[in-house]
């Protein structure tokens, strides 16, 4: 189980209408003369209820506010971008070698190709002739 450190971000904020509506406002004088309880009872079936899985969503919202979650998303995006590169650029849409060893070998070859491309980008092109043996 992951332990959250620090205080999570607030999901709900307090709002008091009395702080924002002046005491001499027209709505305050009307409120004393109208009885809206019958209307509230009539509309009660249409109020939104708390969902069965809302507790799990609350836990997920608290978890999403942690720095660990942000780091995990960043790392996941890197891995997903590598797989997207394999599929789009290297055309590894399906495995051609059969069996568990074939699939493992094919992914190993694709990873080698990705790493070689990355190394080629890091190495300056103009230094290549002087690095080759004469």
C-alpha cells in the first residue's frame, strides 16, 4: 500500500451565500414569505445521488494530486512514446517470429534498433571519419 505524504489538495471548497448576498437584498425579503418545501420534495427524485463508486474516485483524486503520480505519468509517457515509435516508424505492428522466444528476440532487435538510432543522434557526424581506424 502506498503511503501519501503531505496534505492532499482540497477536493471541495466551502462557499457561504450569506457572505456574498447583502442583508438588504430583495431575495432575502422574498425568502421569508415563500415556502419552497413542497417544490423541494417534488424535485427530490431528480437530484443527483452520490455514485456507488464515488469513494474509489475520491481515493483516485487524492492519489492524482501527489508528486509520485506525476512522476509515474511522466515515466509511463516515455515508455508509451517508445512503443508508438516502434509501431509507427519501425513498422512493428505485429510480431513475425512465432513463439515466446521469437517474440522476445524480435523485441530485442527492435530495442537495439531504437538504441542505435538514439546513439546516432548523440554522435556528431563530422567526427565519424577521425574515429574510424586508418
